[in-house]
């Protein structure tokens, strides 16, 4: 009579509607995987489905995995009509699986609508070798997602050794799509030579996927050369519009610490290095420090057991560099033996070369992987230490400073004499006052003198070569220091004159602003130390040209404005490129840099002459080479 006896009580739906219960069970439990069971077939099927979905992500296609209806039909065909719940299914499965061990297991072929041709381990590897380490790679086809494309997990300690050029190539399976996108971004004339683009991209990808070519150099540069060779057109690197490429055609990076925790991610490797590079260097040096320490401990133990074993161990522990051992001893001279590696604890301080031969490269093993380190001497003020760096450029710069300090420690008396007897130091210091102190000026002069006396290439790599260089440089140091001081005095005299002229010139805002910018770029605080020695000899002429230009300005301001209008585009594109390359300047860019100064002399102070002919046309030709 309407009295509720049971409310919301769970009942067996199979008894109410067996047919509907069977359909719900198959769709939700077996197809959807929403069922906790220990039966092996379900986990095996879900694993196989995940593998096929991975193929979809790699091939960037959504039509490889069959849809849920076909999987439902597979189970519906296999299960008897009376199975409509987990209990009835398990009872049936236990009996049937005795007869058919692979009962209900889906195969790869049954789950795929068509064969995913080309989706192989070689085309889409599980790891990508970056910086000497196999980094885990994952793939996702989800346009708009930050992880779309390939994501590589990079351990922090190897970050600085990851090459931008290698990352341009992605993996072989993605190369065809990237080449096609790059060809599509070209101007119409060269692009038309590769129509149809898919066929050309396939052909070029097969060519560049050869083991000896894949990953070598910059993909853009390699493709640029190929386009030039096939079209005979003067295609520039800038003709490839990288901003037109889809994000998934650039590698995505995930930086993790030693515990696997994510520190940073993104597709801009340079930005990640800028943010985490210092910590990455510290992590790498921690590994290198352990390497140096273990090498020392092993060496001490081996030395007690057998001298020959020590030599073999040292040679195996650290790989020798390109320069190799120092020069052979002359007849009648004392031969100094040099161990093959600095078998010393990390952080040990040295005041002379007592650490054996210093190699250019060092192997560091980490979890079965081999990293390459670059040992360098580090300036510690009253001594030097040995550290290992993950970047050869950083190591080279640190090593020169450390080697300079080690030479200085061998000639303390000579340096004390030099510090007190630099000619006209006080007079120079007055002109240098807007830039720095007298002590800073003295330090620069002495450092450059030490470089020119002792740090000529090739640098010493063992004790014998070091001691020989000390004796060679000691006798010429004073003469070289006096030469550096005289040149610095001449430059500072012209610097002071140019600075006064800029300050005193009125009613010439464009000319004085341009001259001031030139002066600041030419003569920073450490100009003696950072400017190439060959160019320092021209500094006085460059500075004199500033003074003469402003002297002439009043007579013909229109001519000055016209020449400045010609000069500005040349300089703007150069400094823009320097910024894009984050200050990395190669030999051709260095040549362009100093030709710009010579162009200023030819424009504004022709009477000072230039060592070689220079013009806007010549700079344009050199610019085409730099930017090619």
C-alpha cells in the first residue's frame, strides 16, 4: 500500500534485464577497462591498445586504432549469452582458459585498421642521444598541447652539452614532415623547383636519413646547401621562415634533476640553458669532481702495487686530447715525465705544474653512459685548481686565465718590478679615470703582456712544455709590457680627446649621439684585455677619426647626415645578428666588425686612410657570406 520497505537497495541487474546487463558489462568493464580483476587478458589488451595509441602519436594519425565498437564486437562474439556480470564472467573464463590459454587476448593486427608503415623503432626511437647521454623520448599527437610532438627528458648535468644543431633533426620518422614544412616556407621561385613538395620531402628525407648524414651539422644549413645545389639559385638561410613551422616540428625539452623531478620545460633550448645552465654546470662538475677524486685514490693504490698498472689506469681513466704530449726533449736536456692524467683530488691547489699532463678531454661515466668533460686550470689568486667543464668554450676561457696565473706565480719578482715600472702609468690613469682605476689599468696591461709573452698557441700541456715556456717568456716580458703600455697611452690620449670633442660639440645631436655610441663600443672598461691585439694597433686611428669628424661637421652637416644614413643599416644588422647569436662571434663576423670601423674612417676622416679598400658594396658581399 505504498509503504517503502527498501530504499536505494542494490540489486543484480542481470536478473532484471540479462541482455542489457551483458551489454553494459562488455562496454564498461571489458572495453572501457573500468573493472578491477586479476585476469591476465584485460591487462594484456590494455597494454596492446596503449602500444597502438603510441603508434598513432608517432605517425600523427588518428585512424590506426580500431574504434570501441569493433572491440565490443570482438568480446560480444566470444562471450556466451549467459555472461552478464563479473561473477559469471570469471566462472566462465576459468573453465575456458584451460582449453584456450590466449582466450580473449587481442592481437596487434586486430586492433589496427591498417598497418602503420614506417613506424619503426629506428624511425621513432625510445631514446635520443644528446650530449653523450641516451635521453628518454615520448611522442604525442595533440595539436595545441604544450607537449605536442616529441618530448625529450634531459638530465640536468648534461644540459649544457646538448647541441642545438642535433635537436633540429628531431628523429628520422619526423624528418620528412619538417623538410616539407621548410621547403614550403621558401619564396615562390625556389619552392616551385620542388613541386610536388611531399615527393621532394620524401626523397630528401631518405637522402639525409643515411647514418653518416643524419644529425650532422645544422639541418637548415644542410638543406640550404641541397637546395642551392639542385636549383643553382642564391637561396639565403633567412629564406627559410622558421616562424611558419608548426610547434611540433621543434623538439620539446624536459629538464629533470637527479631524482627525476621536472625543473623546466619548453622548446627553446637556449632559454633553458640560460635559466638552468649554471646549475647544470655545477651538477656536471660534481660528477667530474668525484671522477678526479676517484682517479687520485685509485692511482695511489695502484702506485703501491705496480708502477705499470698506474700508467695503464691513468691512460684508461682520462682520454688524451688532440694536442698530445709536449715537444720531445732536445739531446742533452733533462726529460720530464708527464703522467697521462691529472691524478689529483678535486679542489687541490697548485703553485707550479706538478699535476702531470693535462688532457683536452676527459671521460666521465654515469649510469653506464659516457660524458665528455673539458679540464681547465682555474685562477685561484695565489694558486690554481683543476676543474672540469661541460662546455669547451667556457673551459678554454677559464683555462687561459688559470694558465696565466700559473705563469705569473713562477715570475713573482719580475712582476713586482713591472708593477712599479710601467711607463707613464699615472698619466694614463688620469685619462682612464672615466672608465676605471689605476689598479685596473695596471692589471690589464700586465695581463696582456703575460698573454703575449707566455700564452702563444699551442698552449703547454705538460710540465716540460710549461717550464720551457717560462724560460722563453721571462726574457721578453719587460719589453712586451713596455710595448703594451705605450700603445695603451696612445689610445687613452685619443680617447680623452674624442670624449672632450663629443662633449664640446653643440647643435649636432645625431652626430654626437652616434660618435658617443661608437666610443662606448670601442673603449669599454676592459678594452685592453678584450680587444684583439691586432686591432688595438688601429684604435688610435679610429678614435682620431671621431675627433676629425666632429671638427668637419659644422662645415658640411648635410654630408655627415648622408654618410650616417648609409652607415646605420650596416651597423644595425650586424649588432642585431650579434644579439641573435647571443654574443657568439666567428671569424667572418669579427672581420665585418672591424670593417665597419674602417668604413667610418673612410666616410668621416679619409685623410687617415684605411689599410685596405672598404665600401658599402664590399660589406654587403661579406654580409652575404656571414648570413648564408
